[in-house]
C-alpha cells in the first residue's frame, strides 16, 4: 500500500493503517527516543505514547508541511526531551552507575544501530565534523541549544546558525 494512502487511512482512524505505520516506524522512533532517555523501558513507554498522540492528532498532519516520518519523529523527540526534563526522571537518574556516563560521553559513533534503522547515519557522516557534533547533541542526545552551546563552549548564536546551516546541508545530501 502506498504511504500516502496509508497515512490518509490513519487520519481516518483506520486501525490497520495504525498497525502498519507502527510496524514501519516503531524501531526508528524507539532508537531516537532511547538515545535521549537512555532507558529501554522508558523509551518503549514514550514510543507507545507517541503513537497514541499521533493517532489522536492525526488530523494536524499535513503533507504540504513535511513528510509523515518527520512529523512523528518530532513528536517522539519532543516527548523524550519532555520526559528528561520531568522531575521524576531527574530524580530517578540521581544515583546512576558509571556505565551510564561512559555511554553518554561516546563520540559521534554513538548513533547506534536502532537509530540507524532509518539510514540517517550514512548521511550525517558525510557532514563536516562541526556539523556532526551539533546535530548529534541537538537531535540524537536531546540537548537544548543552550546546553549544546555550553557543551561545545560556543555562543548560542553560533549553535543556532550552525544548526540551521547543517540541517540545510543534510537536507541537500538526503535529497540528492
């Protein structure tokens, strides 16, 4: 079934379309969410919430504004970031073992296989190192622009400009 038809049926609350889209995108969403929250159980919970939210707000998706995958990816990314900012999440992470921090501090190679289910790693790896650092922090690790600015020791304006330019460059690479 063509994606446009599937999305249309999803917007009309067709459960089969929901199941198909879930099967298509759940691994990718889980990978992106996991890279932000670093907990498989929480990532699974958020992913299910994301699909329910997408189901409930399916009417707000518009193909003119972008791809369905990008729309649901943004919902997932925002939900994961919201979770990390919650008081309960912060309290649960107060006494973490060293393995958690070692994993966070990996290089740009930390775009793991689950995240790469969407094939984005090969595109991101074609970017300049300065772009890879910014994109990894903002999109794969869930940093805010301010946090990325502090992490990379750069002015926030530079982070914003670099983010915009790098995403533009990434878009060009993907659409080639």
